[in-house]
């Protein structure tokens, strides 16, 4: 951990399937740093795609998508809100549409179903939290948040998953390592 309450996180562990019997990537990453990472699934099921989600997943606005809404916690404190969206053709009728943890995590289940991500696009912006985000993350109205949007695509460039994450800026540091060539 850097700077007291900062959490340094990289995206890579969340993009590759886990080996059989392994837990989810978040719990493993937190445990490796001597911390306890958990998540609460507050909603799962089909919902109409918003304009933002429809643009990311390439579906019509209002078309049904599968969504999983989670509160991610570190040592019992909320540190991230994550809404993950999937095309119904990918996740409909699977464990992703149910309020239950997925053994090994969603990426592992997707791989078992034949949906493997090969390209990821991430955008990070900053802003102030909505009232709902303030309550869920236990932050004030003027505490900036980071918003990370991650789109995972398969080998044919079809969207598999779109994650919309909100994190208190003062508790996070995002690290990106790129290999060129």
C-alpha cells in the first residue's frame, strides 16, 4: 500500500481466467497484500441497456443486457462500485444473471462458456460522486471519484463485457504496465 489508504491496483489479474479451484481475482489480490477483499452482489439479472452501455456493447438502447451490480470492499470498507454488463447472447441463462458468487470469477465462467477476451479498452475519468455513490462509498459530495470504464472484446472484436467502476480517488492509484513490441 502506498500513502496510507491508497490502494494500488493493476487490471491484468481481472482479465485472465483463473485456474480450477482458485478464488476470484479481487480476493486473491487483497490477500497477497495482507488484506481482505470481498464483494457484495446487490443485483443481477436482465435490464434495458442505457445509452452508454448500448454504445459499449453494440446493442440497441433499451435492448436487454445482463447486469451484475457489486459493492467491492477492502477490509470491510467500500472501495469500489462495479456494474458489469454482458450481451444476453453471452450471459443470459448463466450464473452471471444470478445473485451468487461465480467460482473463479466471471472471466473464468466466460472462458468455460467459450468467450475469451483478447483485447481490453479502458478509459479513466474523474468527477464528483452522485448522492447514491456518496452513500455507497461513504464519501462526501466534494470527494472526487475515479470512473473506470473497461470494455473486453473477443478475437472477432465482439464485445463480451463492459465494466463501469467508481472508486474514491483518494483511496486509489491505478497502475498500467505496457509492453511494446
